[in-house]
C-alpha cells in the first residue's frame, strides 16, 4: 500500500500494473526530488497495517487502485520474474520447472510451466503474497473496499492526470516515466498459443475470471484465437 496523509489517499499498489511509476509519484507527493527516487529506498515503514486498513475504509480518504488486462499482466510477470536466461526469481523458476515441466532437468520454467503452476497450485498461486501474479480480488479486496479511483494501465497517463487533479496535487507532480516497455498484444498471443495442452489457457481464464468481470475486461484475444467465437465454455 502507498499512503499519503497530506492528501488523504491510500493506493493499493499491485505488481505489474505500473507500480514503480506510482511509487515515484507518491515520492513526489511527499515533496521529494524525483531525480533522487530509487525503488529500493522507497519503503513506507512508519504506517502500520492496521492503520492502513483503517484508511481503506475511511470515507474521508480517497482509495485508489490501478489494474491491467489480466493475461497481459501474467506474461509481463513471467518475462521479468521467471523467464530464462536471467529471471529475478531463479529458485522459484527452477522449482516450477521441476514440478510442472516435462522433466526435472533443473532449467528455468517456460510460460507453459508457469500457466500449469498457476492452475494446479490454485488457490495458493493466485492468492499468494507475490503481488506480481496474485489476483486483484485477493490482493486489494475490492469486494470489501469501495475504491474511489480505478485506473487502467492501458490508459495510465490519462488516468494519472485525472487522479492528481482529483486529490488536488500541484501541477508539477507527474507520473514517472515508463520502465519496461508494455507488451504488445501479438507478442502476448505468442506466449498463450504455445501453452500445452491448450486447454490450460481456458482453465487459466476461468481462474482469473473474477478479475475480468470485476474490472470490465473483455475475454482475452487468445481465447478467441485458440477456441473460436462459437465455443460457449468461456463466454
């Protein structure tokens, strides 16, 4: 969670939804120089979990969240955290490969292995403390919190400008520059079309369905490509 007591705003900062850029923006809201921002240095330790939870339910505060198309987010998380040759989580990548891959050769997980892990290890896999692929419905409990602002990564620059205007921030405060380039749809499709068995893509969609429904996302293009518009199992 990101909290700013001056502007009375609490933000549920989910991994792979532009989280680093939002940290940088809150850094600026605190009056700090954006050029001095470092992700590792930005840890809000003075506010406890109980107090943060109170802010989420306080009608005098603004509660905010940013989401992203769920299938795109999972590809982004895999590429950064688990993909060979240099994943950020090498131990977890090897563990997933050993348990869910075709062999126990100790290599890093493929995206197909990752999808199988998400499905077969559920609900723990999508309700884990790893905010890079846990479901929004678990990470930010939107059924319990009435969020005043819901941004989307697909329109993040426009949404961020509206957010800053909403809280009355100075005009010099801006959303930080993009980090990793967003994944284009065709690139994402390549990951899903290589999942085996392909029925796992459908199972993954059903697993992530609460996030699709809750935040108004249409079924992913990968389903239409793999199963056709006539398949009623995912519509």
